[in-house]
C-alpha cells in the first residue's frame, strides 16, 4: 500500500546500479525522444559525466497531434539499450500500450505518462511485473488520484513505484506550459513512503525555467529530478523549447548537487 502508516520507512527503489528514495537522490536526464543512435549515445555519455544516474528517452511518444513525430517505437528501445550498454546507465522510457510490454524486458524503469495515469487496466498489468514504474501525475490529476493510481500498481503486486510531479493544467499556458505544484513534494512525503521525482521540463515548457525550478524541487526534498537534455534543442523532434543542452545540464546538475549537500 502507498500509505506511510503501513510502511513508515522510505522505500528505496533499485534499478541496476542506481537507487532512488530513502536518501538516495538521482538525476534522470535525456532527450524527450530517441532520434538516432549518435544522438542518444552522445547525450547519455554527457549526462552521465554530469552526474545523472538514469538515462531517459521516449520511444513511444504521446503526441497531441497524430501528424507530429510519434517516436521510433521498437527501434527507439533498441537504441536506448545501445546507449545503456555504452554508458552503464539504467534507462527510463514510456509505455503507452500494454501490448508492447514484451519490448520492455531490458528496460530498467517503465514510465507511465501523464496521459495514462488513470489507464487502470494498464496499471493493473504493470502491477503484475517486477519493474520499477515511474508514474507521472495526470494532466489535471489530484494528489489523491495520483496515489490511487500508484495503489492500482501496488495492489496487483508491484511495490516499486516512483511518483512524478510534472506540472498540472491551470489557466496559465502562455508563459509556463503547466503549473509546477511543488507543494506536492512535502505533501506526498508525508502521505507515502514512495520516492517523489519532479520533472521541471514538462512542468515549465521553457529551458530557462528548468534550472530555477529544479533547484527549488531539490530544496523541497524531491528524491530525484528528471530533466530533458538534447544535443541540438532547436532541431529536436519533440520538446526542444524546454530541453537543456548537455553543457547547460552539467551546470544545472552542479547547482542541484550543491543544494543537496547543503540540506
Ligand atoms: C515525457 O516524459 O516525455 C512526457 C511525455 O511526459 P508527460 O507524460 O509528463 O507529458
Ligand atoms: Mn517531452
């Protein structure tokens, strides 16, 4: 169960060489979408050098328009596994259709995106696996709804759930893509033993807002921060405007680690 009453200690979720929760802090970084082998391997090497513990990258992409880049699919997973082999970084990637689960056998952490937070049948199936699940808050999801979605996974037998705040839909959408709800970090830490990650990239939608919000998330007690990093943001096939360059990411990561040390 998600409730801290039944599990007073923080859960630590292990994925390959990395751990998150219970004092283990992790940066998860990488492009919105896997585009080419050179791209994903290069970004993986760069974020690893900057201190990231996980490589992220979308292969199956939940795009608003069906005419936008939909991700490389199975080939994207293969390229992520190449980048994992090259760097040793465990990988995080999104599953949108439970029928693709067999393709995720060597994926370290399965992401459930904001559009599938309440896809209850998918959550039940993921509960039958032993994979860590990064569960994002729904587009306009309440805290209770997020916790109940985690409960679906856990009730089916899988206790390895990482919660992720990625901003929620409010009346603002011009200057920020979503509204980052940072109060969710201490609220969730009180209610549950599960690790809490913040994604300032999707929460803000703008690269210049990522560093300040990442620092605030670290200061608020997040167990991890997920940041989109692209080798060439202006030409990214998805979410370039919110993507940091590897150099910017290294700078931001340094600041985040200094905040962690000061806590
Ligand atoms: C993503 O992480 O690439 C993504 C699509 O995120 P979200 O589900 O939070 O929109
Ligand atoms: Mn994205």
